[in-house]
């Protein structure tokens, strides 16, 4: 860039904004105006930033152009600010846009410090003096995800522990009969007890025992902890590990488990209701056995 720049005259004024600061009360970062005129015109570009040059490097940023409000051949109006406190009176200031520009001789302005008298500038902590915050919905979403993961882990560990205890219990009560024939034998004994029982308490006891014996049959047949799991968990496990049986016998099994659970939850049941659920459990067991046979036949 050529050193021979035209000399213009400039004056400082208030910024063109609402409630601008007074020129004798400018602080670091406050906006004010710089209006300049000269007899020798400057050819400005249509666009491009304006830079401020000082004779001394340490004066950099004591005056900084924020925006060019007006750029004409013999006139320029700019919104400026200062980032260094103190009284400034450099030998000259050059306002340039590439090769074009002008020079101002001995301008003077003052920027007051925002620090209180005697207060020292404190160094910023590492990574800046800002604090990072997250929107509340992100915090809630992270909390929900963590909770769901924890629940899934807990559920998996709990079911593994229940299945392990169930297998140990099966080993201690293993019988010579198959699960189906063991259930047939237990169901016949329960039917004989029901035929001779007349008291509501005795009928309720038979209903509770039927619920237990049918669930033990499912436990022995499919190794599902039916005495500890909910009906929904039982059906979900059957669907995952024994899909063919679930597809062919899932509906009667589900209805039987629901009716057994309902009778267990009430204080008093009728003999006719126990007889009906007894037949339902026998039919469900036969449907399960037929589904198993169909699966074995399909595998041959």
C-alpha cells in the first residue's frame, strides 16, 4: 500500500443509537461515531472491511471500526469503539480499505476503564470465564435414558436370577413322569378333592392348588419361572423361545393363566367356576402337547 494517503479531518460524536453514551463517558466496547471529510477524494470499493492502522503496535484496538455507515469520495461516517482504556492521542490514524483510505493527523479520544479504582484485572480461568449450561429437556432426556438402561439391566439380572433358582428347584423336585403326565395326575387328585369338598374355604384351597399345579406344569415343560413371573412375562418368554407352541396354543394358555390368577385374587369362589377352569387347564395342556407334536413332526 502506498504511504501517500490523503489527509482528512475527523470528529468524534455520539453513536446513532438509542441512549448513546456521552463522549466524556465512553467505556470499553461502547459505540461512538467517527465522521471524516477531505478535499482529496478516496475511491472506495463496493464492499470490504475498514481497518485502522497506528504508528505504534501497542495502540492496536484502541480504535476499531464496527460499521461503515457512509462511504463517499470526500466523506466517511463510521461507527467505532475502543477496546483499550485510557487517553489516546497517536501521531496519526489511517483508515484503509485495501489500497484506498485516508489519514487523520493527531486524533484524540478517551476510553474509561470499567474497573473500579484500585481494582486489578483478574486473569480468566482455563477455557474462558463462561459457564456451559444445557437446556432442561436435554438433562431430562439424559436422565430418562439412564433410568431406562438401569431398569433394563436390573430386569435382565433379575430374570436370570429367577431362572437360575427355578432350575435348581426343578432339580430338587424332579419326577419320573413327564411334565404333562405329572399335571394329569395332579389334576385328577384335585378333581377328586373338589368332588368331596363343600366348604367355601376348601373350594378356594383347591382353586389355589390348581393354579399352582398348572403353573408348575408350564415351568417343567418350558423352564419358565411361572411362580415368580407375571402372565405377560410368561407369554413373552414363550413367544421368544417356543414360537410354534405360542402360535398354536398361546390363546388358550393365556386365557387359562388369566382365569387362574383371577380366582386366586378373590376371597371366595364357586365350585362350578373351579370345575370350569379345571377343564380349561386340561384343554390348554392338550393344546400345548398337540403344538409340540406338530413342531416335532415338522422337524422330521
